[in-house]
C-alpha cells in the first residue's frame, strides 16, 4: 500500500505529519485494520507505529455519533500524553472530532467534566480508564476500535487486570490492535482471549 492509495483524509494527515511514504509497519497494518481484522504488531519505537493505528481510527470514526468509538491505552502518563499530542492533528483533518486524554497528574473532577460531552477517541493509561468506567463517567459500549500500545510494558507494570476489564467491557464486534516490542506468553494469552479475527 502506498500513500496515494489512502483516502483523502488519511493522505491529508500524513501530509500534515510530513510523511512522504508509508513505513513498513504502516504498509502492513493499515490495510488489514481497514478490513476490520484484529492485529498483533511487533514493532519498536520510531517505526511509524503510532500512525499505523491513528490512520485506521481516523477513517472509521463517525463524528456525527456523540459517543466514544475508539480507546487507546498506553503504559505511562508520558506515553499517553505523546499519543494525545500526535493525535491532535486528526482534529485538523476531521472537523468536530473530539479526543480526550485520561491519565495521572490530571484532576479527576476536570477529567470527569471533560467526559460529560463524550469524546470520539479516548487516550489514557489502563488504570485511569478503568477508574472512569467504574465511576460511570466513561462508556465504552459503542467502541469500534481498541489499541493496546506498548502492551508488553503495560503487563510488566501490573496492568493485566485493568486490560482484561477494559477488553471484557467493550463490544465483541470491534477491532483490537495490539502493539508490543516482544511476544511474551502473557501477550499470547491476551491475544488468544480477546483477538477474534
């Protein structure tokens, strides 16, 4: 797949981000994700992995639907913040798109206030996402796409229960994109349990 084979809005995002061509992981992931298939991507940082999942999300979000349609989890506040900053360009391409960050270091009351008007995309750490699910300030019942970024790190940091709870709460009919630097037995177990297609 080449950039000129992408939709107009995906091409526009790549143009804004300065990409001249798709990286190998983008070439592999994007067409498969657009077919609605689950993915395990073994990839290191700096390979263009973030846009390998942001582009399919951009293509599948329906801004006319006032509900959370995609959730992206990251192991740390810092990584969640980086993903959030990278994702904001999507708002330049898709007018009306709302993206919210849910991570430590932010006032819970402020996050709850931001979630009153449900965003289309939520990016955050598993613990904080779980916290808002439990409090009823975040609904994942209409999720179409789940991304587990740096999944091996999330498991190493003890987020297994939170990840299981998030994946158990989202609809069965969804895309799950799991990215990891390694293929550990725990990653294989989560993949077997929650990746269906």
